C-alpha cells in the first residue's frame, strides 16, 4: 500500500508497470483518488480509450469487468477501464478479473471511497503482485501547503508559503478545489512551465474581487441566513461569472459545521460578516442541513454534470430550512 502523496505512488501512475492489472485508489480524500486516476489516464497518452463502469453495474454483472479488461479492440487500440464509484460491491467482479488466466489485458483503475480497514475489496487486493493499492488522506495544513506549492510549480507558478496557506484555507484543503484555484491563478498571470511567473497576493485579491473568495463568503452567508431571493440571486450571479457551485457549497458546509458546533456549545459564538448566523438555526435543523450539504458535496465530486444541479437544489433547500426556522 502506498500513500497518494508519495513520489513512489506518483511514479507508479506516471509510468505504469504492465504487470499491474488493477490499481485500487481509495481513502478519505476521494478528490485525491480522482486526481490520481486522472494522472494515470494522462500517462496512457492522448486518444487512448477509457471504458467507464460503476459499482452497481458490476454488482449485477460481476463478469463484466473481466470481459471489458480482456476485450480486444477491433483496431488494436490501447484501452483502460475506470470503475467509479465503487466499494465492496465490486469484490466479486475483481475476483473474476484476478481469476481470468488471460495474459496482458487492459489495466483497471478502481476509485473507491473511504474503505474500512477490514473491507473485503481491500483485503482482496493487498499483497498481490498484480495489484497496487494507493490511499489518499485529506490534506492537513502542512501537507496542503506542500501540495499547493507542487501544483503551482507544475503550472509555472512560484508560490510563497503565505499564498499557499491562503489557497489551502480558501479550498478547505480539498484537492480538487485547490487545483481549480491554482489553475485560475495561473491563467490570470499567464503562467506556464515554459514561462514561469511569481504568484502575488495582488493577483489572488484581484481574482477574489472578480467573484471568487469574497463573493463566496457573502453567498454562503446569504444561504445560511434563510434569504431565499438572495440565495437564488447569488447562485445565478456565480454561474453567470463562470464560477462553480462546488466552492460555494463547500464553504456553506464549513460554516454550517461551525454553527452546529456553536449550537452544541463547542467553539466561540460570534458573527460572520457582522451577522450571527446561529440565530437562524437550532441543533436539530442544522444537523439535517449539514447532512444534506455533505451528501451534495460528495455527489458533486462523483457526478460532475448532475452534481451542479444537485448542489443548486440542496443550497436552496438549506436556505428554505433557515427561513422556516425563523418563523
């Protein structure tokens, strides 16, 4: 088992070993696992076919995985198989894959969630010479800063420790959002590996002023205050400016957790942007709101197109919950 941040794991994905039939990417940081799968896909080269399967499909038809991995392309093209989302329900499919004596075959990448230590799928893959297990943990302050600097360097950006910490805080340590923020900063500064640029606080401030950081804080406050028309207006403005609801939902979830801690008597009670949002909630309703937001955030990461719709619906639902709590 390798850690997703390790150089060894990254080398294994950048230069895949033909003897590895299956890569199991799992852990609490699902966005990190997704990023590793994308890294593997990039290493396969442009134009390589990717076959997408999911856990429910393989649960109903366990032989499908082995069939796809060993299918012969009419034109002899390279292929690889990605399975996402997945969990223990694909164990029988993986057993069938390992039991197939056919040599060669297309590599399989399974993007699993936070598997339990005793998960059947993990037990099946660990220790096999033809499988590689890579676990991704959520970024803490130190690893987040290091990841931000490395991501920026790959984009041609030199990032100071202060800016790296600010970007990690802005993205809540979520790798996908962190990468998105760095992409926007590199584009703004016209940075690239062949034309490196120094990232500046002024550039990050300018991006925030164009609808990023400050507007997200404001919009999250509007949602949690129960201002229905305001929430609808803020989400529409975010979309018109080309922004993603993922960042808004993530920040709203963060603030909802803070309100929940206040309701439980943990953490300091105080205003946010001059307003004490805890007055809009009670312990029961904020708990339900946190659950809904967390589920929507997960759906947004796993199902991109559908995710935007789900996130908008859940954000508006949470705003309605806050509004009803104040009646």
